[in-house]
C-alpha cells in the first residue's frame, strides 16, 4: 500500500462523508504506528486502476493517545469518535476516548474500559435514534451522552453460552454486531444484534445471536445459531437480510488460537419469527479464520477474503471467493437504477428522483429501495454499517425517494442505494446523505495532504 509510513496492523477505519469518500485509517501495531492517521482517496474507475496513494504524516496529524485495536464512529455532528484499544502490541490498555479532528480536548478516561481490559477491544459503536451512543464491549453494553460522554444508562449484560453466561463478544473473544434495518417513518425501536463470540480460558465458542433495543432496553433475546462460531463475519444485504460466514468452532481470535474452521454460511432474515430466522446456506472449501472478511459489493454479491491463522495447519489465504445470495439465484434479471441528473448529494428529509427499469413487475407494486452505509470492516466490527428502507413513490419508471429525516437515523456519510424488483436487487449507486457537517473534507490542513473539500459532490 503505497504512501503508508507506519504499520496499519489491527487498526480501525471509516468512510468519511467528504466529497471524495476518503477512507480513514487510525491506530496500529506499535510505536508511532499506534498514533497513525492515514487517508486514502480512490480515483480509479471500472477497468482503470487508481493511482492515488495513502497520505500520512504522523508528525503533523496524529492521535493523542496510541491505540492498537481501537474502534471509530462518525458522530451526528460530523466529528469522529475513537474508542479504546491498547497502547501497543500486547501492551497495557488505552481506556479512553478522543475526537478527530483535534478540538483541544484531551482524551477522556473511561473506567468501564479500564475494568474490562483486555476483553473489550474493537468495541461495537452505534449512533442511536435517540441521539445516544451505544457501546458494546466484552459482555456489557451502555449508552453514552453524545456531548458529555457520560453514561446515560447501562443495558443488561449480554448472555453467553448456556454453560457459561460470561462469554464475551468483542476481541479477542470476537463475535460480530449488526444493526437491524430501519424502515420509514423510523418510529420503531432500532434493534442491535450480536452473534458469536467465545469464553476466556478454554475458548468455548458461542452458538447464538442476541438482540436488544438500546433506546428501550429489556432482556436480550437469544437465538441459537446452527453451530458455534468465533471470529465470524456478517455482511448486511440489500434486501434486509444478513449473511453470517467465516470463523471457527473453537478458540479465540489471534494467531493459532482458533481451531476447527466453520465452513458453513448462514442467512439471517429478521422479518421471520424469532427462532426461525436462520437458514443454512452452502459451505465453502476454504478455511477463513483470523483476519477474514465479508463485504457487500455493488452488484449485490458478497466478496469473502482473508485468513492468516499461522497455526501450522491452514495457510495464509490469498484466494478470494464470491458468495451469491439466494435473491440472485432465482433466474430473474436484476433491475436497473440511475440517479436523475446524477443527484447524489442528499439533504435530510429531501426528495430525490431516480429512474428504474424492472423486468418482473411495475415500480409502484414491486419496488423497494434500501440504503446501506459505507463500511470499513475488521475483526468482526463493521464500522459505519447501517441499513435503511426509505419512503418513496413512483410514477411510471421514475421514483421519488425521501431521504432519512435526521442524522440520528442516518449519520452523515456515503450510502449504497439499491432498488429491489420483488426479491431481486439492482447494482447500487452511491449517495451522500447529510453532507459533511464536520468539514472533514478540509482536514488535515497541511501542504502534503490533498483535500477533496466539503461539497457539494461533483
């Protein structure tokens, strides 16, 4: 990766809401790498390779606290929240949070991070419709005030295995978290789901998913998975379902610490009754253990890659697989979708037109649109993940979509827009929702960084 000056091993990332949709990468393995802030700006096109390089200068722009295995989240005001990590490779904890760009505020110590070290790395972060910030770490969860970062309230602890309720869900006991779809008019409570994980010591992998409504919390709802899974990956799909893949039946995350690869794929459908939402899909022949990924592509398939267990049994994986979900196996032609006047810069609550071409029905009777947040995924943490189904109306082949109403529903950023013709999704187009309120497109203001600007989108 050209342009990098420090080690990105086990860092965090986000897709920024600036005009270029830059990828931000923060933290890293050791020394100056733990302070690293790196930016990449793709400039390629289909069939044409990008020539841009990563931009980094840790002597000009850096984290205030060194962090290995941190998490990052874009806040509703456009600032970047950075949470947790360790001070370096297998080093003491970094139990604090900080904001980017630097505001003059020092990192804020968080006792709950200090108390749960070292089982709280890569904590799961989400903006809630109420405006609070959900943090899930180890087997605990709490909601923070977005201004003071004080704890507003805690949720019940996440249940683990039947024989070990204290199993954890974040690295190194690594499970995966997902936000369930939000549907216009966005009045229903947002549901968060966490799947898989493991126990300390013997590494007894978790065989369930648990879900809750953080803005109105109750007991966690537990659903058994078809098998145990640690180091899992989940990809949100454009029809509102989720693909659960990769990982192991036993162990914890780390080099040589997971055994018995889980080769099975599972499809999770939240519209079905609890207890009947998981369907067993095809098996892979490739073991995907530590450092594997599953990412939704614009053509509605899922690319699955990675694995470097260093266990002496399974090789480091350079092979890439593509999973084709059931909605593309029914023999239907994918619908076409285009933005009217290339209008891909959306304001909250605004109305925007698209043209569609269907092959199974008419837009007014079979159409459905979905918006999926741009994701940077690592170690089971899909930073930026969001699934929304906006309101719309159609006249002929022209549909008018109403953008989500506010940043608490859809934090500012880039979203893949899909149209579904019955069960069949289109290729996506990217739209930016909510602009760049934190002026990240003008950051960092140093001569050796190229800046795309705030907007509007070209």
